C-alpha cells in the first residue's frame, strides 16, 4: 500500500456522502474546498461569501442560491416556504443588495397533498411581499413517491448592490466590532422540538425573518459595513470561524454578551447541544469599525432590543480563529465535524 | 353536493401531487396556472417564457431557474451534470442572452458515492466551459438515504440580453416561419432506453448540448428573432402549443419536414410514443419573419444539417393552436394530460 501524495482531492474511491456533509461544518468544508471550488474555478481570492457579485455593464449585482430540505415542512414560526424566501433575501442583504428578482425551483414528491402545497405557496407569497421581493421565474419537477421528503425548494436571487463599498470577509480589519442582531438558537431548537416530538414547556418559535430592513437602514445611515453574515446551519460559531479564517484574523467573543433565551438555553442543556452551533434563520452579525459601532448598535436595537456588541476583531492569534472569553478563560471555537446531534437517546 | 363556482383554484382538499404534474402537459399547466401564477402575481401580460427579463439600471438581464431530477444520473451522451448546465444556458439563450453567472444548488442523498459526484461535477465544469459560462455561486444540502435519488441539481442563470429586440411568444406574428434546429426525440428515448433496460440495436445518444452558439450567430447576423424555445419535457408539440396559445395564433406544421432519425422513429413505434412529445435537450425552434428565414436556416444548418423550416404562423384557427399537415389531412395537436408512458408491458 502506498499513499498518492499528488492526489488533489481528499476522497477515496469508496467514500460516500454522509448526512454530516450537509451540516455546514468540517465535512461540508472538505467537500466544498476539495471538490467544488477546484472544479468551478474559485481561486485563492474567492471571497467565501453568501453570494457572488457580478458586474454587468457597470451595475453591481449580487447573485445567490440556496436549497431548502427542512423537515418537518411546517414548524412554529414558519414553514419551508417562508424559510426559502427569507433565506435568499437574507443572502442578498448580506451582500449589501436589495432583491430585484427571486426564482423558485420546486421538487415535489408524488403524493404531496395539494392543500399543503397551497399553504406553502401562500406563505412564500406573504414572505416575498414582506421582504419587498418579487418572484419572477420558476420551475416544477415531480419525483416518485419515496424519492423526496414532501417537497424541496430552491430559491435563487438577483439583487442590486446598494452598499457604497464591498461587504465581505476580506474587508474585516483588526479593531472592528462584531454586533449580533438578537438572541440565537431559536430556529434550530424549534425544528428539533417538533421533529423529535419534545414537549418543552414553552413553545420555542423559529426566528425565521427577512433581514433586508435593518441592512438597508444601516446603509442609509452611512454605517461602513465591513462584513455581514446571516447565521444559518452551523450557527454563530461556524459563521464567525468562516469569516475569521477567510480574513486571516481572530474574532474574540465575549460569552456573556451573546443573548440566548432561557427557553433555548434550557432546551440546549437537555439535548446536550452548544447554542453557539445551533441554526438560526433571522439573525446576522455585522462587522463595523469601532467608530461606527454605537450608531450601528442603535439601529440594530431599534429592530431587536437584544442586539449587542459581542466581540471584536484582532490580529490572528496562535490559538485559533474565534476565541470565546468565558469566566474560565479563553476557549477556542472550532468547526464541528458534521452536524450536532441532540442527546436524546 | 354542490359546486362552488367561485373557487379560483381547481383543486379539491384531497388532491395530491401526481407524477403527471411534472410532465409539462395539461396537469403541469393546471398547477402553474391555478396555483403558482396567481400567488406569485403573474398577470395576463406574463410572457410564459423560458426566463424573466429584469431591467437593472437600464441593463436588461435574463434570469432563469431549472431543477434536474433525471434518472439514471448517467446516460448515453451526457449525465445530470451536463444536462443541468446546458439546460440553464439554453434557457438564457432562448431569452437572447449570454450567460454572466450560473448558480448550482445540489441536493445530495446520503450514500451517494463521492466518485460519482466527482464525475458529475467534472462534467458540469466541462459543460460550463464549452458554453462560455461561469459557475459563480452554489449551495449543498444532504438528505437522508432514501429521501433523494442520488442527487438533484438546481441551476439558475443570470444572462446579459444581447438581442436588440424582445424575444418571446408575444412577438410571433402571422407569416413568421418556424425553423427547427435538428432532429427530435433523442434525449427522451436515450433516457427511456437506459431506464427500462431496452436493448435497441443502435444506441441512441442524447442530444444534450448548449445552444448559445447558434443563437449568438443568428443575433450577430441581424436575423430578427421573434421567439425562441428550446424543446425539453413535452417535446416539440408542447413547446409550440405553449407559444401559439400565448401568442393567440396558430402554428401550421408540415409533418414531413420534421426530422426524426430512423432509430428514434423505430424506438417510438416499439414503445408506442409520439416523437412530437418526446423530450429533447439540445434542440430549439426559432420564429422569424419570412424575409429572414433563408438566412436563419443557413446559419442553423451550419450548426446542424438537419435544421429545417417546419411550419409557419397563421391567424388563430378554430381547430387549435398547432395543426399538423399530414398525408391524411390536418391534425390538431393538444397538450397531453401528464407524461407519455412507454408501452412496455
């Protein structure tokens, strides 16, 4: 047996896709960095951002795509339809762009009740209207019973960049303050509670929401936005690790500044989950120069009183990309391997 | 029992999604017209076209989306990867646009061999390069084993409109000639042959191919393109019926002008299929004024010698949107209910 050290792709002939490849952690990164980026020509200057920026005749456009495979289709605070619209509107917002058009690609499973589809379509319509987005084109495919999970939705979005300067991880600089737009972990816990049939005393409602309004307000107020990132799978920790790694910097977080509701904290304790890694669908972090932090925080608090400055950017430390200041000292945060699994059996 | 005549949506509470809803025929139309168009605000001026046209700062963009759920993933002449790139590049081309950026949304099934994924990604890369398209953004999700079909791919595309005048069904006018870019039915028969394990004497290879080059050449030559449409699910007949219905006109086809290879014709006879409704992935029809037909045909023949003028546009006839001139007289063509099923058992 020998090792082929020249092999550029870190997979063996017998490797297969595992659930963890979709978790947003180390396994996802290995798939993206080892297979997709090399094939699709992403160079070292790749911004590792929520969307691509295209220059079309001098007009800057953001372009983004996301597929939604959430189970169950309906959950407290939303459904797969509102999630699919908000997810793509939010990715555009994180590029400093307002939506021009959204596409909807539906993969329907044979046997899906049309009444459920109607509810979901209605909720996409409502979410688009609330976000000021227009669904302009679509596609429908049907797969055999058992080959889907009710329905899968892809949404892609085209947006017009309204921010005056680039917003992406490479703009982050030492001294920047990191502001979190609200409390974390609601979406992931809401989904898990329904999926696993857990009867928490307080019903936890997903934070699923459009983020375009606060971003537009920040831009209108002239806040220099260095980097924005909505927190989705992998949670706050994964988002910050990705940004810090791309920027070649360290983010130092103040644990006690990170808002987590008692209900989410309690559920995480029961399930054995770290809320820093639990999914959100309506929260984002903004990296802004220290001089603009107060203005930015004021605006973000006007949308959600739980917004807070949770950390700052420093030159790269030996100990890691993201370090958490806890009572017990500095704790480096790492990407999880795959998905966090609830400790329920 | 009573009929609620005011109900705007033609579905009952117990209706479910059936395979036929994805066939591109009458059932698909009912779903799109009864549910998606009203919800997503498509008015009577909707162009019923392959993509949306967006005006961003005076720059006209085409925006399109398509999901690919083909089974098997690999087939003679291509695979789901080349199909996904060509499908979206072709939808942009049908809008008179050249690709600016393509997004890729992957839904991977747990257990998919990574070696297969690598092959498919490689073929997406090659197809993008051949079409002069750049994959600029992507997303990966993983679903549990048994909840997918290996993988599903969504591609969306943003293109810059390079045609000097609008290209869509409403531009078609009486007297226009209809030119078909080659022989029909190869893709659908190639897929069915592999799927059903049919051992035809001659292997039929999918026509899967990018169509941007002939469209760009037609535009450069100054051919006034009224309407373009690539032939996908539902085949030539469905594409023409949709165009004629949107235009409020009739297309009169000359049956003997429509090229069908002996292999496809033979397979269709055995399977009991009408080749006019069989899927293609690398063929299109162009509607051009009669004065430009010779130039257009010359260009299209330089790409495929089987290109031919197959019909012309007339004022709306009582008998239907598309009529086929056969030896036995005029035969009106209708949308199929769902999908054509091969007669194999």
